[in-house]
């Protein structure tokens, strides 16, 4: 009996949640994907091909043209698979990591439709693992304290065999409406720089906290994606930051990129994707995300655990991570209960690092409220309804009659930061000619 209940719970998790109650709601039955042509885009492993590397003499015969604003596809059309497979095996210039067995490329199928209210995007790709990547690093009780357990494949401890590889699958969209110079030609690469996490010359916490903008003003301790215009030098060096006033002016002019991520652990269980933007840093939109930390800063203990009555267990063990018959995600109001420090914790007990809540998400950060991913027979299918005509200052409004440049990426099989498979930029047209033509629905 209990088995049955657990299996049903797991099926619900994989099938995605019901979306009925939330305004503005989407009538998915209206979207007939068989009438929307699919475009296949090859995603590939980019290694550490940063903005700075692409303009260096190591990018032979490409560097000068790239600096002059040439499009990657001018020279690399059809080469995605070859580039990815070469780099993922290790490359003396731009791939120091050991990625044994990771594929260098993957096909992404993209369909886009729209009506008066939403753009509908369907993305499909095969996963490397024979299961959906819904697990995320956890907190592990060591007999005394709760410490981080598991990590993405590029983490030094995972590379060194000291931690297991655990991370959520993701599907990301970066887009621009023509306001950010070079995005149409060079796509996501203009946001990828030396100094970022897991990139050459990764900035130390001390360096970042000493930086006038990132450390002193924004209280950051690492460097994440940024657009070149937020820096003062031609090389767009991470530390050569402009002032907060200059950044605010760029923002007001719409000179930033939309960046949204569907997350198999931190957003999909509540039918959402996150909503962010790239300017001087990779920021989240105003409001509150659907995921929040499960660590109580004062007690240094988790805030919530699984409700054993609903989830079957109060916590997991190492062998349960990623298993379909065990809860992988702590969802507020569904399977959570307040953490009980006296619940008889044993060394090796595991609890999630995040609490996921649709009801707690607010504001512009909660715009992607109709996104559902389903993993079946080795393939993720993500259906995403993005509201049109958004008026938030931190969003790029998609409009009927508009053409936009999109960059797509997936994080597959326990990896984060630069460990994604990425696409050269493509245009998407809503009632306008483009690489991907959105189909208008009646
Ligand atoms: C003017 C042509 C040209 C343009 C434009 C260009 N590249 Fe290249 N790129 C090349 C050539 C040629 C090579 C191979 C260099 C070699 O053999 O060492 C290369 C190599 C690479 C490599 C290393 C993989 C390999 O096969 O050695 C990556 C990654 C890459 N380019 C990415 C990009 C990206 C991203 C852009 C756009 C920002 C871009 N390139 C624009 C010509 C170009």
C-alpha cells in the first residue's frame, strides 16, 4: 500500500504539477504542436571559449573578425558537433576538466507559437542519463553538523572523486530585442568571460569583495555573466566595472539581456521557470523566486524536512538520490514539515538544500508561471508559456510583430556553471521572417 502511494507521488512529480488555479492561466489544449514546425538546433560543448579567448590569437583566423563584430555562424555553420566533440575530450587551450564520457553535442528540438497573450515554446532533448535529473546537492548530517553533500561535475571535489556528482537538469533561454550590441552576432558568448566561476582566472572572493561595484555596492562574492558594455575597457575585464549610476542608465535604456531558466529541481515541481537578466551580473528579476534556502542561518540546521506521512521518509540516504520511488524535491504544502532537531538523526541522513514554493514566488521573478517539463523514455519535453507585452523594467517584452535573438542551452547530467551545451544565436520572429518562425494560433 505504502509502495503504491510513493509510486503515485513520484509519477506526479515527473508528470509535472497541475497548473489550473493560477492567473493568467494557459489553455494548453489550444496549442496543437503537430501544427507547429520543429527546428533542430545542435547544442555543443563550448569549453572555456570566453569573450577574451575569442579575441585572442589562440582563436586563429577568427579573432580579428570576432573583434570587428562578425557572427559566429559566418564561419562555424554546421561545425557545432565537431567543435563540441573535440573540446569535451579536453583541449590544451580551453578545456582543462576531465569529463569522461560526456557527449560533446546534442540536438534540441524547438517549436514556437503565440496568441494574443503568450509565446508558447516547446523544447525537447534526449538526456544522457536514463532518468530525469531532478536531484540537487543536499545537506548531510555528519553526526554533529549538516554539511553540503554532492555537487556538479566541474566542482573540484567532484573532479577529485571526493563528492558524488549531483545536479539538476536545466533548459535556459537568453534573448535580446536588438538593444545589446553584438548579441545578434555572437549570442551568449558576449556574457562569458575570464574571471567567472569555473573560467580561467576565476576571481577570488577577496578580489570580488574589494571591487567597488560588485563587492562594495552589490555585496557579491563571485563574478557571473555580464555584458561587455558594463565594463570600461575594450577587453571587458571583469574587474573594470562601471559605476552603479552608469549601470542603472543602461538598464533604463533596455540594454540588458533576458535570461530565464527552467530547473528540473528548483522550478519544475511547481510548474515554473525562473526569470532573470544579465547586465553587470547575472541577476534575478525583482520579487521572490520559487526556491529558497532550507538552511536556518541562526541554528545552522535545516528549516524543513520531509513529512514522512506524505513522502514516505523524513530524509534520504545516499542510495536514494535520484531514485524515482523516493522524494527528491521538498515542496512547500505538499511534502514538507518543520525540521525536528530531535527526530533521531543518524550520520549520513540527507535533506534538500532548497524549499520549493509556487505560492511564495512573487513579482517579476514569478512571470514564468506556466512551464511544465515531463521526462519520458529518455527525453525531456518542456512546454513554456511566456506572457507577451510584459511591462516590468527587468523584462524584455515579446510582442506580436517583433523579431528577437535567442540563445538556448541545456545543462544535462549533473552539471552547472559553464558545463552546458550551448547554441549559436538564432532569430525568432512573431509574424516576421526569422530562423524560427512562431506560428500564430487563433
Ligand atoms: C572569421 C571566422 C571565424 C569567426 C567569425 C569565428 N570563428 Fe571560431 N574559429 C575559427 C577558426 C578558423 C577556428 C579553428 C582554429 C584552429 O584550428 O586553431 C575556430 C575555432 C573555434 C573554437 C575552438 C574549436 C576548434 O575547433 O578549434 C571555438 C570554440 C570557436 N571557434 C568559437 C567561436 C565563437 C563562439 C564565435 C563567435 C563569437 C566564433 N568562433 C567566430 C574561425 C572563426
